């Protein structure tokens, strides 16, 4: 970990200090939440592989959220689509429930050891008031078709949700299912709902009551509205919270609808500027700040946690770089660095607002059978981990108590909210202590994707008592934990041969930067010196020998 003497001498130096004897509170992971539109990928081979990888990231629960769990269809997956045929009606018009495909999905979750974040949606075809077509044909058409409409019969809607919740409790056990958070629908203020607001409130009240009848201890929340940095989304969120705290419940007729958490979304807005991708993290963080302020305005919600049901650099996971060139960032280390940056700043925003953020859902999974490295927002491409998954693996190494830490390269939160990270980079760190281990996550983030620029020299001092520490350095950047350059050097084969696939898989694993070394504190201080490229993320692990 000595400096690279071949590097330019005029590199900017960022000095960091970690006080290992000064804990500032528990480290609460909020990154361990994931989601996707296409639930039928869940039980396919690469879906199961990725679920197992996600479950292995964290000692505690890893949560998974999916759309389309009640959508009608034969279970054939497609972009921004999924189906389970959970509800249909017989020739006499009587409801028929089928749990076969839903069981495959939730069996895969349980088998992998992840915790479902269960979404009641969308509207089965036999219940929908919407006109034909019921199914969309994205990307050739828009997604808002018959599945997005209110039910013909709210009682049948409630009966379906209750029967499903009872089935889940019977199949997986009441005690386990009671730990699963539940929600009703997704982005009712966006492309996912064609009804009026009052119809959504009714849909929510009926489903929430149905879930709690079947699982009395269930945690139910919402409304999973779009990013409240937009006035329309902010107004919808306020309207729902007005209904939940002060409005008339559509089931009980009493005032209010119980919420166990409040959920809204936050998205950035990358664009191509002068031939490069420029991220929009200020917009993503601005939505979080705006949403937290709205929640704070309701004293009835004091103490309730917030879940960022989707918190991402932008909105369309299933839009490839072929049609949206700004999405090329998803293939390299910038995507992972942006998640690390967003998680760190989200934690700051929560502390500033005095609101607990329970989770921040990364809306990304995998696309079975799509081309390799096509620019979809996914954690793995046909079973090959992308750098973003390795950045999450580094985040997962932070455990225990958070430690006091400073960086001369850190930007002020208000600067990022106002301007993004457009001039100087944000070079910062998070440090934790767990038993005999000290882990320090360091990142070099900038909105502009210019990987050949922005290298910095890190001088990291860690105050630590002890005789000897084993030091390991893990790195995600353009040259480490990144299989795409190797794929391109192969000629971008679609698909790779078996030997090529094995080579890509090996390159996609988490890698160390050099070999482990043994370090002895000098006057109670361990000093490290290394280079960190733009969009690079390092994890320094010190374990007392």
C-alpha cells in the first residue's frame, strides 16, 4: 500500500483520519434492499444465483421487492413485465385463486434466505376496469395498460389479498411471514395507476385491512410515490399522508389508516454532456430531502421509519444503453460509486431530518437471456457480476460501530444538494469497528464519467491500539472487479463460449489490491498511502492478529 512512484507527482492529496477509539453509534446498513419489475426471473437459474449472492452479503436480513405479483399471465418473463395468474374467474364468474407461480417466486426467496418485501399489485385481468390491451409490449409500447386500473369489485380485491396473505402464512409460517414488510401498489402518481386518488386510497385501505386480517402482526406501509422533488409527486405524497392520518378509512369508517412505515422513491437524472455521461445525484438526494421534510410535517408519524422503495441514479432499469446512451454508466465502476455516495449522503440526510431511514432499495436485479453488458440497470449480466455488485460487497464489510472519521476531500452535503458533484470530486470515507476488525470504505466520486481523470492520492491515518494488524485492501475500479473490459477485448461475444464465460466470471469476483500485509502501529497510528482513481471504491480491512 505504498504510493505508486510512477504516478504523477502533482496528484491532489486527500488526508483522512479514523479514530478507532471513538465510536459514534451503531452502523445501520440501509443498502441491503433490492427490487425489480420482473418477478419471474426470480426462480430462473441466474435469478437464483444472484439471490444467493445477495443473501450472502449481510449477516442480517436482505430484502427483495418485486412488481407484478398479482398480474395475470402464464409466467413468461419480459422487460418490465411479470405475471402469476393468481386470480381468474370461472365460467360462472366466481373467483378462482392459483398460487403455483407465486409459490415458485417465494420458495426461491425463502430457499435463498432473503426477506420478501411483499407488494400487493397489480390488478388481475378479470378484476380490472381497464380497456384492452391488458398487457403492454415494452419497449415497443408504453407500460400503462389494463393491469394499472382500479378493480371492478373492491370486495373481491380485498378477498384476493387476504386469501394470498393467509396462504403465505400457512406455507411459510406465521412467525416468519410476520417479519415481511408489505405494501400496496407502486407509484400511484405515475405510470402505474390509472385511477383517481380516492380510488387508490380505497385500494390501499381495503388491501391493508385484508393483510392484517390474515397476518395480524404484519407491517404495512406506503404509498411508494415518485420522487417528491417534483411538485406533483410531493402533492400526492401529502395527500396520501393526509388520508392516512386524518382521513376517513374506507374499511372501518374511522379516522386514519395505520401505517408501519412511509415509503417514497428517489431518482437521479443522468445525461450525456459533451460526449460523456454526467450523473444527477443532486436530484436523487433532493428527492430524499424533500420527502423527509414532508414526513416530518405530520406529528402523527413521529417515530415511523421511512423506506426509500427505490433509490437509483435514474428511472428505467429495463432501458438499455442502445436506446438511452446515458445508461452506459451501468457497465462500469461509476454505478457502484454512485450507490456508495448516495448511501453515505442518505444517512446524513436522515440524521439531519431526525427521521430513521430503514432501507434504500436499489432497483436492480438481472435480465435472463438478454445480451451481455447491454447497459441494463442490473447487478449481474447473465450471471456475471457487474462492478456495482462488488461495490455492494464492499459496503457489506462495514459492521458494528461507526467510527469518527474525517476527510479533507469531502464535500459539504449542502453543496452536493445544490450543485451535485460537478467541480471538485467528493472523496470521503466511512469507518466501522467490529470485535477485532476495523473496516474503512473510501471512495472517489464525481458526476462526470471521465475515468482517465481525477486520480487522487489518499493518505489514511488510523489510530489503533495493538501489536500487529493484518491489512487487506479490496478495490473496485475500472481495472479491478470489472469484467466488461475483458468482454470487450474478447470481441464482445454474444454469447461467450464456456471458457470465455469462466474467465469473465473470475474477473467479476471481488479482488484484493495486492497481497495482505502485516502492519504494526507507530505511536498508536497506522498510516496508509495509496492512489484512488475516479469512481474507485476501496475497502481497507484491519484485523488484530
